[in-house]
């Protein structure tokens, strides 16, 4: 299932407790850039991310990406 955000997205107070994790592909689709560009954003522009699981996949909290993208 694709979960995306828009720059005018507003988090309602009652949904704040539900954190939605996105994978690398979902974030790259959401921002309309390649997966490699997302990795570059992590290194060069301090894009927030988490390494989750035993294989350390990149995961992104939707709320953090929303906040970060508004500052760019």
C-alpha cells in the first residue's frame, strides 16, 4: 500500500500517536526523486531516517519527512 504526504498535509491531534513508517521506495515516490537521491538527502541534507530490522533497512517516519520537507 502506498502512503504519501503532501506539503499541505496537517496531522490531526488524535492521529499524532499513530506513527507511520515509510520505506525508501515510498519516500522516493512521494518526493518524486530516485532512491539514490533520498540516500544523498540523508547524507547531505540531514533527512531523518531510522535503520530497522536485522538487515538495517531504511525507514522513515511520515511526520518527520513532512517536517523536514517543509524546511527544504
